[in-house]
C-alpha cells in the first residue's frame, strides 16, 4: 500500500522520510512513479494516525529549521486550511449544496472513468482510483484542466477527489479546488502549463502521455464572477466539555485516530467504541478500496486504545451512527460519551442528530479539543503567510511530539 494505514507503519514511513527531508524543497514537485520525493503521509495525517506536530517535530529533531523549512511549511498549509474552514464552515455546506444541485453530467462520468480524451488526465484519473493517492502537482494539473480547459464544475471535481483520496479532506480538498478555480484568492486562478508538465513529469511518463500535452499549451483562465470575501461565522466553537463525574465511554472515529496521545489520554473510561458514520460513507459513495483503508486504520486505533485503556473495544455497526452509539451506551451503562471533536465535515454535520438522540435517552455527548487546534484556529483570519508568522510566534513542537513512539 502506498500510504500506511496504521500508526506504526506511518511512523516507520516518517522515519524513512526524515533523512530525505532536506532534499524536499528541491525534489518535491517532480511527479515520479512511487513518489519518492514526498512523504505520502497525508492519509495518516488527515486521519491523525500521526499528528501534524509529530511530523514537523520529527524532521526538526534531526535537521536545522532552514534545511527543512519547505516541508514544515507544507504541513502548516494543512493546518491553515483546517483552521480557515473551521472559522467559516458554511463554505463546506455551500459546496455540498452546489454539488447536490448539479445535473448529472456524462462529461464528468467520462473523466472519472479515465475516458476524457486527454492521456495525462486519464493517467491521473486511473492513479487516483487505483491507489487513493495523487501527487500534489498532479492534483493541481488535474484540477486546473478540469476547471479551465474542460470547464466542468469545480464542485464535481472536488467530489471525485474527495471520494477516492485516502486523505480526502473537507478543508484541504475543498479549499484547494476553490483556489484553482479562482474563488479562494479572488481573481487568482491556477493554470497548468505544458512547460510545467515537461519540467516535472518523469521522462518515461512524459513520453507515454505526450498526446495529452497540447491541451496544456495555452491555458486560459475560466474566471468565475469575483466572489465576495467569505466572512468568519464561527469565531468560537460551541462548548460541549466532558463532565468526568459521569460514567464515561470513549468513542473513537476516523477524524482522530490517536486519542491515547490527546488530552483524554489520562481519563478513565468504562467502555470504548470505534467507528465512523456508516451513512456518510454511502452518501459520499466512498469506494471499496477506501473503505478497506479506513477500516484498517480504525482497527489499528481500536488495538492501540484497547491496550492503552486496558478495555475491550466495540465497533459501530448498522447503518445508523446515532442508534449504534445509543445502544452501546445503554448496554454498557454509560451516562456520557466522550470523543475528540471532528473538524468541519460529514461527521461534524451528523453530530446534532446524534446529540439529540442520545439526550432523549439521558446520555451526554461531550467533545474534547486538542489544545494545538484551539490555539491555531483563531490565527486563520487572513492569508497563509500571516497565519504562518502568527503560528511560529505562538507554538513550539512539544517534547513528547519529538519522540513519538
Ligand atoms: C486540488 C487539490 C486537492 C487536494 N486535496 C487534498 C485532500 O483532500 N487532503 C489533503 O490532505 N491534501 C490535499 N491536497 C494537498 C496536497 O496535494 C496533499 O496534502 C499532498 O499531495 C499529500 O501528499 P504527501 O503526504 O506526500 O505530501 P508531502 O509533500 O510529503 O507534504 C507533507 C504533508 O503536508 C501537508 N501538505 C502538503 N502539501 C499540502 C497542500 N498543498 N495543502 C495542504 N496540506 C499540504 C499534507 O498533510 C502532507 O502529508 C490537495 C491539493 C490540491 C491541489
């Protein structure tokens, strides 16, 4: 598997990458089969088999900051997108509404089936569907072609990526597509140019995909109406703190698969349940290969949590998340379910219904935040570089993150 689905494998992949991290700035843009110049840790980071801090701290423990600046900066980009969307969750909801309103499009189906008529695009569509991963540059070229050359709706492209990418993420994916389309930085689009493909595509690939290059010869921006600046609508997260006087159970989900290294690590629980929202897998038509990766990652989290808390772990089962959590809580005599707060996205959207159903049976749902997430979200009021400056002033990798095992 190109992207590890367990924490141990992710840490091993991180350790293998650390000696190569100083070469990242020079080599990272090259799209080479197997992707040796990048870490391929994004699914592990997105689902928090490892945290952003652990990854940054691992390279900074061995190299001076200036030698690995570019790599650490890319990890900060993820932080920035997450914090930005957390302050403006309606961007996610608007995207979903626009996606639902789109008419069925044979042209979209053709591209997704690697039958676009462009060899480069078909190659990356096959790679995406086959592996659940695409190099960053391939994502940019693909999205730019989709929006500016094929003039297909960006929301449908974002949905194609979100469904198949193992790292599919409401923040990084939606906001990157918006950026390519010219919505995120109003008036600025990303265009994929033939010269750029010729520079960064591996020579063998370039030769075999040559038929697709003319489409990238003279790209022209398909500019949307200049959008209004997106206001901050959620400056504060709704409070839902745990009350540890209550008998508590721990719910582990795919938004954060390392609760044993979170603020709840030292709390006592009487039972543990592990699982994501089965109905959102169906709603987003998550393909079988991605389901298998998620299940492997959830199983890994269950094993680690079982060891950490010395408890057996149950699994969310059946199609209804709220019903599954409720019956588990009732069977185990739990008064409160504690979980790490999901970021903006499908699981977060399901929480009101879960909370209501549990509350009707007298059971609380409590949400816990990682301090680093809370510290960073207010910093994403403007652009990335401002965020980065503010972040560097405020945060230093923790000692425990320097030695993750
Ligand atoms: C159209 C488009 C869609 C994208 N969708 C997603 C997505 O759904 N999920 C996702 O995690 N990333 C997404 N990205 C960002 C980026 O492409 C991936 O994070 C990166 O390619 C993952 O590969 P890697 O782990 O080898 O990255 P590396 O180059 O090794 O970087 C290390 C880590 O930094 C973070 N990172 C790197 N580049 C970016 C970036 N440009 N933006 C945000 N974080 C970054 C990732 O967590 C990554 O694992 C998207 C980019 C584009 C252009």
